[in-house]
């Protein structure tokens, strides 16, 4: 039997690898930065508010798809929580509208959903730190130039 930790590690690896393949280095670094702050946002604001924040900040790209960093993270978290079957899909209307799905999941099992989301975020954060370089700022490059 595969452990929950292995499932989380595998899913987070696939998600972060996909970001590395489809995004520029700067965009990937922005996603890493956003991931690093999400656990604190959940602790301060709660899971429901954090998910809605991520999903409401969505913007459309050239092809009309909602693809900004925050939206991608929010969508991934909601998709993960939907896969954990925290609600009875027969009774609850689970749609493909991620903000509505986030609200439905959180309203029924907020504590369990928060635990699940936090565990998954921990793995996403670990994988992002391992696979995505930090964004280099002008300050960092200036310091490196002075040391040479």
C-alpha cells in the first residue's frame, strides 16, 4: 500500500515539474515565492478565505485561459481537496467552478480540509525549493558583483 506521504510527494513533484517545463524561470520563481507564503496565509486568514483569494486573482492569458500564478496554485489545491473526497458528491453540487468548489469543500469539512491542504502545501513548498531557483533580485546580483 502506498503511503499518504508518497502520494503527496508524487503529486507535488508532478505539479512543480510541470511548472518548470511550461513556465519561464521568472514565472516559476514567482510561483515558488507564492508557495512559501501560503501556509502563513492559511493560518492567518483561514483556508476558505485563502482559496478564494487565490482564485479571485485570476487573469486571462492570450488564449483566454486563466493562468496566473495564484490561480494555478488555488486550482491545484482545490483539485487536490476534491480528490480527497471530503464532501458527499451526490448531495453537494461539485462543479468545475473552482471558487464554488472551494466553498463547498470548506463549508462541510473545514478542519479536515485545512489539515489536508496544509500537508499538501508542505510538499509543494519542499518540491518548489528543491526544483525551482529563487528569483534573483538586483540587490543579489549587485552583492555578487562586489564580492568578485
